[in-house]
């Protein structure tokens, strides 16, 4: 019996490799799924050496917008009846961006070598992502690659929209914080020192706030390197607490307990999750594999662990809605929609309704946050201005009153 090398996804995030005996690639894929894994790449062990040589070509990672452009262009060409190799050759020559031309060249070379388009993508999961690899495999097997690429494009555009909304919401407070920091440093380093001699000529003790700011300005002017060390240390600290697993998990748990922020995280995470599940389900992928692909999009570790546990229950025969209800993190409205879809046989349609419902909630939350952030930032700026003004004018008031 032939032996196949495989690369699969475990628990929605871990990549595992191994070998399995099967009559053909389809049987190997079925066996891997029964092991609770999501097959990503299956190759005949006898052809490993040949494919490994071709798989060594390098593809430069692309941004989300570049991947959207790549998929969109390829879909249009395929829908026009142009074969995959010629489509990739056209993109290799005519694409405007060098990264897209390079990607098309590498893919075209390997497809001409006899590999399927899905198998070639599976060699570069860090570039295209496991979601795209899984969907393309399903689309190619079903003979509807063009339609699947259209679904992938819509999915990526949706993810880009969500990311853009969240970034635009956070951009304003970040800009205000940076601007306030620059203003404070300018006041400490250049403004307060010029008033020092005038204040000292008054022959009176300076107010505490004035004295502290003047001394801080003089210290920083002499030891300017302290500022560099502080900002570098702050950046390293923020990177560690957001990337180190124990602190990240703690922050994820805390964030889900903060009003409004928790709603934002739940809506954004589950919007991406159900979008992937819907697209992969419509592409003909088994429900369990759909859920595994959806888990990849969850950025909150607590949500990811809860949903991963529910997938195990689904593999054991539990209904999706019942398994998700047991997690305690999925909103009731979403559970109701999934349950209705399962009972009526219209799961794909109800998943689409769930995504629309989440998108509306996400828009409302972002609007609310935007309206809340503006007065909060005004209060912060006003407080800073008040402190600086008091530090400058209190000594003058003292001299007038005396």
C-alpha cells in the first residue's frame, strides 16, 4: 500500500507532520481527518525528493491588500476561461507589484512541474495562510476553483474592513497620546528652563508642581539618553506582555471582562470565525474542518481554547450549536441561528445571517467607542494643559499677591 507524507493542522493552530498508508490521496485525507486533524498537504512519499526540490523556491510574504489583489486578478483570469498556467504567466509579466510577479512566477513554475495549484499553495502556508490553502484544496477537488477564489477574496476583504475599522478607532487616541507626550517634553526641555531665572529672582519658594517640572526638565536636558532608554524599555515591555503566552492569555481574559471592549472583541473575533466557517462550508468542506479553519482567525486565546474544546465535542457526535453553547462564550443569538440552520438544513444561509448580525453590532460598537473616545481625549489634553499652566502661573500669582 502506498505511503503518503502529510502536513496537517492540530487544534486549529499547531502544524503536525507524519506519514500514513492509504490506497490513494483521498483515503489518506479521510484517515487524517479521523485523527482529528485538518489535512493541509498530502504528497506521495516516493515523489518527495522531486517535489522537495521544486518546493524550495522562495515567495516573498505579501500584505493582506496584495493577497487580495493577487486572488482577485487570478479569479478574473480563470473566469475568463484562461488556464491556470497561462493566468499565472500573465500575472508574472503584467502585475504592477513586484511581490505579485514573484509569487506568480514561483507558482507557475511548480504548477508546470505537475503539481496541482492547491498542493503548491500548501507548500507556503506562512505566505497564503492555512485558511486559503484549505479552501483552495476543497474548491479544486469540487471543480469550482474560480468560485472558491471569489469566496476567498470576499473573506479577505471582510477581514481587511474589520481590521481597518478597529485601527481607525484606535488611531485617534494614539495620535493624541503621542502629541501630548511631544508637547510635555517640549515644555520640560525648552520652556520651563527659560522661566527658571525669573522665578528664582522673586526670592520665594516655588510651588511644588513648578519645582518638580523645572527639576525634571533640567535633568532630562542633561541626561537626554534616559528618554531613549525609557521609550525603548516601554516598547520592549509592551511587546513582551502582548506576545509572551502567559501575559497574553491574562490580558485576553481581562479584556473579555471590560464593558464595551469585550463586546468589540467578541464581535470582531466571531465575525471572522463565522465568515470562514460559512465560506468553507459553502465550498463543501466537512463541518469539523470548517470549524478548525475558523479557529485560526480567533485572536483571543480564551475564545480560541473554548471553541477548540467544542470542536472535539462535535467530532464526538455533538451538534455544533450544543457544543458551542457549552463554551459559555458564544452569544445566544448566534447559537439560535446556528441551531435553526442545523434543524432546517440551511446551515450555510444561517451562518451568513450570523455574520451580517455581527457586522451590524460591530459597526454600532465602533461608533459608540468613537463617540466616547473624543471626550475622554479632550479631558486628558485639558488635564495636561491645566497642570502645565498651573506650573507656569502659580509663581506669578504668588508675586502679585505679595
